[in-house]
């Protein structure tokens, strides 16, 4: 049996965290290594095989070895990238089934696969650790990088469509998980299809289960939850309306104002003024009580 050559990972792996970009930034990927990009916040696009695909955080891009591409990130975007050779990828210690799945995953591109914010942040943190270890090279850095690469690989496997999910959850479970996920992801402005994909059900099944259990469509519940958060921030914080819009994931404060008015009949500013006046009236009437 031939001996397995132990690679110098400093020659086989590169990684970098991407701080908030001040302007549009572009990378040309020549295809010499597998490329992973994790988009934590912001937007961008990937140009692959003469087609451009838009990217919306949180999301993942995987470009296999031998496949050139161009990645563009727009101002304000954050994330991390990892470049790894096929040789290094083959030496990551993984259980048999995950290793086999990862080889299949690595052979096909993923252009904007949706991630949960938690997974995107974990991946970016791990890539940052790899970057530090490769740059500083302390004792044991090679083993540290190998361990981090194994964790990254498992997270990529979990986020793929190869994880077995044969059993269909009961409608009550679908609705419960959907409502919990809305609390987590409402500021990311996922579509109903994104929620269905994450929950492992079809969009039709999600619509049917939620409608039957709550009497409302999933999109209406997403908007209602977002509005409840908006009202609370308008009522209890001293933040400007534009700041609230940003916190709630709206890129355009004017669009947030239109969204708010469409659902309440009042602009955010008008809502705040009327709420403040009502509080003053209530405070005055209470003070007059004996």
C-alpha cells in the first residue's frame, strides 16, 4: 500500500475574511483550486459559464477546481473565502458517508445556496481561524487547520441537498418550525420558498400547513412579525426611521416607509408621532387620578 504524502497546507490552502467593502470589489477565479465564498451580509453576483447569478446574504458559493468564474461583491458586503486544492480536500478526515458526499458536492458548483445566518457566521469564523493559523504558523498550526477544514466540510455537507431527509414532518411540526424560523430570519427577508427549502418541504405544503393552522398565508405571517418588530422599535427606541429600516434588513429606508404604510395606513414617522401623543395623554390622565 503506498504511503500517503502529508501535504504542507500552507501551500495548498488560502483563506481570507472580507471586511465590509467600501466599493464594488471583484475577484477573478482561475480555477486552480476549489473556491468557497460565504456571504454574511450584503449582495453580489457570480459570473459562471457566461451566466450571472445574483447573491443575497446569507449564502454560499462553491466553484470547483478547473472552473473559472468572476465574483463581485457590492459595497457594504461582508464574508470570507477559502481556496483549497483537490489534494488537500482529499486528505480531510471525515466519516465514510460524509466524505463520499463531499466528493460529489465538490464536483458541482453552488451559486448562491441559501444558508442560515448562524451557519454563515460559523463558516466565516472558521475560515478566519484558518487564515490566522496559516499566516502566523504557530506550533501545531497544520493540525489546527486540518481540524477546522473538517468542521467546515461537515457544515458544507449539512447545507447541501445530500443530507438524508426522507421522513416528512407532521403539519403541526412544519408550522411550529416555520414560526420559529421566521423569528430568526425575518430580517434577512427570505422568500416563502427559502423557508420551505430550509424546512425540507415543498412551497405548496408549507402554504397549506400554515394556512390551515393559522388562517393566514406564510407571507402574511412573515410581514406581520416584521411589522410587530418595527412597531416596537418605533415605540420604544430613539432610533431614526432610517436606522430602524437598516436594523430590520431594508436596504432602502423609503421602501421600508412604503412597506410600513401599506400595512398600517400610516408612515413610520406619523405612527411615532401619534403613539407619542397618546402616551402623553395617558400620562396626563393618570396623573390626575386621586
